[in-house]
C-alpha cells in the first residue's frame, strides 16, 4: 500500500489534519507500505516557508515519520501541464475561452468506491464539463491531485470527508489519463462535544496548541486514533504497536467523531503517570530552564493530567503566588490563625526537616489541639501555596524547606492580624 498525506500549508496543523496523517501512517506501517508526504502548495501566497515548516514540525513532534517526500506540488507544474496537453491531444479535454475543460459525458454515472462509506454514485448530468486549467495555463486543484496520485503510485487515498465532492472529478481525470483509480477512504468529520463542527470554540484546534498545553505525543496519537476508529467497544488504551497491529480502514466509522479535550486530558494523565519521574522531570527542566525538579515531580505526577499541570500543582515552590482571597477567607476563621501560629512553632523545632519529621510534628499537633486535620492543614496550605491546590501537606512543607515555610507562615500571620 502506498498512501499519502497531502496538506495545504495554511498555518498550524489542525487536529483533523493530524488525524488524517495518523491514519495514513497507520495504514502504511501496518501493511509495510509507504507513507508519502506531499505538500499541496499551489496557493503561493499561503504556502509560506513558515506554514510549510509548521507541518513538518507538527508531524515530527507527533512521531509520524514519512518514507518519501516532502514533494512540492507546485514544483510539479510541468508534469501537470504535460498531462493537460495530453488530455487535449487525445480529445478528453477542450479549450473554452482560453481555459481547458474536461469532457464529462452527459449520461451515466461515476461511482466512488469508498472503504468506509461503500459506493457513492454521482450522476454525470449533475456535473458540468469542469475547468482543469485556467486561461493562464495554470492547472486546477483536482487535476494536480489526480496527476500526482497517479505519478506517485498512490493505492489508497485516505482523507477527510470534506473531499468527497472532489472525488468524482478526480476519478474522471484519472480515467481520462488511463490510470487505475486508487481505493478511497473518506474519514468522518470531527465535531466538538456540542455536536457542532470542530473549531477554536472547542478549545485547542491544532497540534501546536496541544503541545503548548502540555499534552504528550503518545497520548495524542492514542486519542486521535479513536476519533473514528475503534478496535472494540471498550478498549481505549493502545500503544503504537497495538495501533499498528490492529488498525484497519474497514473499522472506521462514517458518522462524525467527537473531539473532547477533557477526554484527552484524562488519557494524557494516564500516559503521564506511566512515565518515569526522571524522564518527566527532564522534560519539564528542558522546557523551563530550571533544574532540580525531580523531587517535586515525584509528588505531583499522580495528579497531573498535562505537563503544564506541574506548574499549577508545584509552581508555588519556586515562586510565591498571590493569595487566593476566596480560599483565604474560607480557611482563616475559627481559630485558624492561632493554629497556624502553633504549627509555626512546631515546624521551627523539626529536626531533620524532612517529610517524616514534618508529618510527626503536624500529626502530633493535630492531636494536641484536638481538631480535624483539615483545620490545621488548610491554613498552612493557603499560607505556603497561596491556594488550596497542592500535593500532600507533609510533602509540600518538606519540599519548600524550613526557612521559606516559616517565612510564608509569618507573612500569613501578619496578614491575619491586620
Ligand atoms: N490538500 C488537501 C487539504 O489539505 C488534501 C487533498 C487530498 O488529500 O486529496 O485538505
């Protein structure tokens, strides 16, 4: 099998495009065939170097390696012109006010055989003789795609359902060229959780945005694979090897698939938990330029759903955060300030200042004060983190260290006295 991913470089690689690329890649890897990358860059204005590079970056980051290409469609214009001339010479096309039109029979039909959708029949009477070259000689989109797919020996065209209406025209061109048509597979459209066409409104819309939001390539591959395909009704986690071994176009659904970022978050969380803490720490250190993040990663990894969640859970260790006023007024009442002062005294005496020492000091104090643990721990948490989201209190205090913990508690006490 020879398949291709043929994006038009318009900017960041959209989630739908990434799903198309992934399915092509899976088809090629499963069959031992080739995955060709063709850049459909005939729109010279939009096909800037940056836009083309965005596609490469996204594919490389996602781990979707191609076997041939990138082939620039624009660079193949001479081949397109040659074939236009041949269609004219052989009477399949004719000139009309300088433009070239393909002859479409008045009767009969063209049938698209689609692995996912079955046969889709297009009546010829509904299709005019369509333009394949403008009067300046430049080839039109359907002509270029058909010639390229033929020249590149593409056996399976796997692309979004938004291209179905182009397919009969491409088939007619292929037939006029005397080429064997490829097999088609038009992938289901992507919708948001509200059932509307996927757009920015639904959150991240591109691979670049997903990367910036802290998703892992492996989790994205797994999630995108399920947008239209499933092995059975229940299995959700697939390694690359399992995807390659089990994927098939026959099992792709016709109905729109729902991209739900919350679901991706959940899935990403599981991928994060399975990562080696040191590997995750290295990733965060590379991204942030900080060092020594491993101890904090070890206590937050369980709770993270995206790489960025680390900063929500542990960012307060490195930088004081402004106090969350709501959290403050909720916890700093009913003797909370006195309890906090007692905690300060107890923590000042802990030796050595590690998690076990902090734990025994604070649990001892809870007993002594005869309060519910939260009555003591929540004020400490708000004092040192600025809010209520953090790893366990003993780990948090031990990681922050004695000096900084006491300093932050002192500030909170001063504030409580105001
Ligand atoms: N260039 C088209 C697009 O980006 C894809 C064409 C095709 O796959 O046939 O939507």
